[in-house]
C-alpha cells in the first residue's frame, strides 16, 4: 500500500519546481488511483504527473474529442508536456509510450 508521504517525496525528487497547487492535484490522483496502488512511489508519482500534465495543461482531451486516436493526440502534445516538465525541473523525460 502506497503511503502519501512516499509519493510526495518521490514527486519532489521528480519535479522540484512544481507549483504547490499542481503538486497537490498530482499527489491526490496518485494516492487515490486504484490502478497505482501496487506501484512504487516513484512510478505512481510519475504516472500521475504525466497524466495530470497531459489532461490539464494541454489540448489532449480536445484532440480526442476531435477524433484523434490516443497515440496521435499524445504525439501532438508531447513537446508541450516536455516543456512543462522541464520548467518544473523534471529529472526524467517522457518515454515514447507516455
């Protein structure tokens, strides 16, 4: 079972400059996600972070609504996502599947 403090610590290591309100939203998602319960704290933090940035800070959902498939929509928002992660001090880059 994941502990909130472990996810918080992992997220701080992954993106040390994430704004506080974004930090809380990512942590809540990671902690509440049933699919991440068996994940390591770092994996839970990273996957929640990537999902948050994709759905909240890009046009990903709009692209899906326009009929783009998931892979195409992810392709079109990848640079924008990378820019946000870099701004927040990410020590990891997006993988092809993210």
